[in-house]
C-alpha cells in the first residue's frame, strides 16, 4: 500500500536513472573545467562539530548500478557526513549521497538544491532526468540534489522482500469484514516490524526535521551563505520546515505542488480524496462524460473487482481492487497520462486487467522481473516518524461516510489508509502538523496548481499564510497535474525563473491561466 502524495511516482514508471555515489580520488579539476568548490561558507550551521562543518566534499564521477548506467555529462557524486542524531552532533555519523552539475554560465549565483518529493524519492536518480526542465536555471546555478537519510544510497530502508511486497498486494485495503480488517492491520504491523529490523537505530532519526538540519549543513559545506532551494510536493513541507528552523539562511526558495502544513492525518487524507476526485472529474469531463455518472461507473468497476479480481497477462497475477485504484491514480498525476487511463478502463470493462495492472506497477515501482523500488518503504518510515497521530479503526469507520461523500472512487481507500499506514508503529511520531512559520525569512514563492490531485491547490495559500506575512507569496496556475513549473505554462516558468535568476518577486496572488 502506497500513499498517494508522491511526486516521483509519475516518472518512476518511465525512467529509472539511478546513479550510485562514491568517494575515491576526485577528478573534478580534470573533468569539470577546473572549477572546484568554493569550500565551506562563512555562515556556519550552529551546533555542528568542527570536523563536520569543515569537511570537504570529494566529487567524483557517479557510478552506475545494475539497473542503470551512470548519468551522462558532467554530473558528479559525493558523500556528506552528518550526525546520525542531531541531539548528539558529536556522536555517530550517517553518510548522505549527493549529486551535482556545476553552473554552465559564468555569472554563477550558487547552489540550487532540489527535493523531488515523497518522502522517499531519490534526488540522486531524479536530478539528471530533471535537468532539461530547469536548463534555464542551470546557467547560473549548480544543480544539486541528494538522497535524504533513510532513502536509496543514504542508508535507504527496505522493509520487505520483493516476494513479500507482491504477496501483500492481495490484502484488501478497503476491508469489508472482520477477517479482512484483521488481515489489513496485521499486514500494517508486519510492515512496521520489517522496517524496524531493517533500519535499527536509524528508525528514530529520519524525520523531516532531521533532514532540514542536514540541508543546512549541506548549504554550508557547498559554500553557500544562503539556501537556494526548489521543493516539489513533500519537498515543499521540507522547505517550510527548513525556513522555520533557519529563517536567516533562506535565500531564493520555490515551493511547487504544496503540501498543506495545517492539515493533520485525517485532513491530508480528505484533501487528497478531494484532489484526486477533482482531477478525475476533469478527466471524465474531457472525455465527454458526466463526472458524477463516470465516477459511479468506475466505483462500480472497483466494487466488482473487490468481489472478483480480473485476469491479466502477467503470469500468476490478477487485478485486485487496490491495484486497480492505484492504476487509476498514476495517470491522474499528469494530463498526458489521461489517454492511457481511457485505454486501461476500457480494457478492464471488457474483462482484461492488464493495462491497469501495468499502471499500478509503474506507481509501485515494480519492474517486469518482479523487483520493487524502495520509495514506499522510506516514505512510510519518514512519515510515521513525523506524524504522531495514530487513528484507530473505530475513528476511521466513523469518518468513512464523509470520505466517500467527498470521493466515491478514492474516499474509502484514503479513509482506511489513515488507520493502516502507521498502525502499531514501533517509533512514536513527533508532531500533529509541521511548524513552518518563518518570520524574518526572505520571500518564499509558493506555486499552486488548481488541478493538482495529490497536493490540492488550497494547500498553497495555507502554506503561504503559515510562513507568515511578507514571507509567503502565492503564484496560481489554472492547470492540470501534480506540479506547475515545467508543465507547459510560460507564465509560471517565467515568474519562477525571474525570482531565482533575478530576485524579482511576483505580486502575491498572481494568476497564470
């Protein structure tokens, strides 16, 4: 079971540009035009041991993996050491994998750090594939990303084997009987036990706050007095937490596809139910269907699958209700995915679940050989450490009618998810909602898309309000899909580029249609 707030889901199905990072002798002077790092900045992070604050990153060619070759061009990888436990910065350390391509122009501003979402998305694998989208920014910025602690090459957590992941796909995520409820909760508890066994003491040190502190150390070691940052989806929450902790270090910051920082567990689930239903309605309307009637038809298909899964062309696998719902979710992340959704739904209505299963596999990072990615593992470990709320089955059941009213297609799944996601989790959560107030920070440009399914538009205004007066600046795009920048709006791209490249802040409330 994977939560739906994941920006990297859409690209994971199409491109797995995974690059490993390593140390070793640096060949940057030879291969990177002789432009070496400026060294640590004068604005040091507080409470960091001298040995960590003064470390030098050893940039070297990225290594390929069994899944993908090393990225082309001048991408270089390095390892940053950070405290495992930020309350004991002199203690044990953790290695964080970074990737960078130096600015290609002469008028360099500094580093631009990217987080692509999740939590649990690998920045090391995503950054090279995103470079074309931000080519205008590459002129004046070093493009930098990293695998946050507990993710991929930064001691990434794997809670289950591939075989166990596939077996868990048969668990009903919208249980209708006591036996199904028991199986659902037992599966959730088993996942948590697997994470605890895999992560060990790291389990308690992968919070968003921990990662925000890593970012400030990263900023300093990269040689930047200010943090210039581009956060997408969950990366917006991370950016808000960073701004709260280090308001004086905030440089030019973009938050795109914004997580609502005022929403608790139930609030996030209801927001997503509304967002995905809104996107589904837009999709149905684009095909000439009445949204209400089309939703009832899809809900009927899901009910039939709950009773009898469909056969597929994948040996030994059937399309269950949960897999079908996941397959419907993936193409809603981008308007370009709508034709695939039409084809998959038509095939399912004719008795073939293969296309919806393929879409679900893309979302779940399952390759044809049966291997699964680890994004959802890291995502759960991080989010359950962040979130202290643990809704019970009884609390969830009381709210199910409300969720189903918001979305007849996604409501039940997202309602039940609140009870199962962190059920019987081995580590206590830290807060009900993240603190993102940042008085005194430089302006933060918050970009909201009215058709965003995973992080509904309303979250942008709430993020700006919580950042505070004269800090949060809202830019609205009346578009479709998860995220706005690079999605086809010259208005959005120009406003973001003007801020990052020239420091020009758009008027709060500017609308791009």
